[in-house]
C-alpha cells in the first residue's frame, strides 16, 4: 500500500511538472509570437500589445493578452491585401493601412488613439462626423484577447495592411469602459 501511495504521489508530481512546463512554453510562445505564419516579428507583437495595454491602463482596464488563434485569423484576412472589414465575424476588428511598407506596426495604435478626444464615455457616443470605433475597440471593458496580422506586400494604393482582431468584440451600445 505504501508503494502504491508513493507511486500516486510521484505520478501527481510528474503531472504537475508537465503542466507547469507546458504552460510556461505556451506563455513564452504567446509573448514572442505564434507558431503559425505571421508577418509580425516577436518585437512587433510585444510593442503592439504594450501600446494597447498602455491605453487600457489609463482607464484601469485589465491588460489584453495575445491570442495566437486570433493572430492567425487576422493574418489570413491581412494576407488578402484588401482594405475591407469582415462582415461575418464574431470578433472585433481594427484595420490600418499605409502606403509605405516600412511603417512601424505601432503606428496603427497611434492612429487609432487619435480618436480618443471624440469619444464621450458617459453617453457612449462619438462626436458627430468623427470615428471612434478603433479607439473604443482597444479600450472595450470586456475585451480580453487580441491577435494581429500584417501584409507588407499588398497591391494597389496601400502597401501595408495591419489587421487586429479582438475577443470578445467591443463597440456594443453603451460606454466602452
């Protein structure tokens, strides 16, 4: 009986160690990039996440985490090279374009944050004639995960196309935060 107990404890320790290692590896992968094909470098992913979380911290919101499945979803859409939003998605989506292929990915966050002054969170409305939906998606209170993809070889006017998808989606009626 003692031997069986020791084996059970040993098996439990092995299982705990294995799950710890797997979780550590997943965290490492999520912080440095996704295993799928993605045009973003690990540093760009970190910078995109940091910039969005800085905006969320200003409103005392929990930080977004990087989601590799969302990143794959965004990359698939960005790979098309067409500047148009999906119409059949359950996720929130922000898009950014540039005529220069060497534009920093974080320029998208800077651009989206320019919408902040037009948003009235108390009324949950955007100033007439302005766009606020990129900013509000970043700071939407229930959004927890983000994943982005980039195309630096788009044809036509826009050479760079960045797509970020968010889960749960934001931009529902009411205040963002």
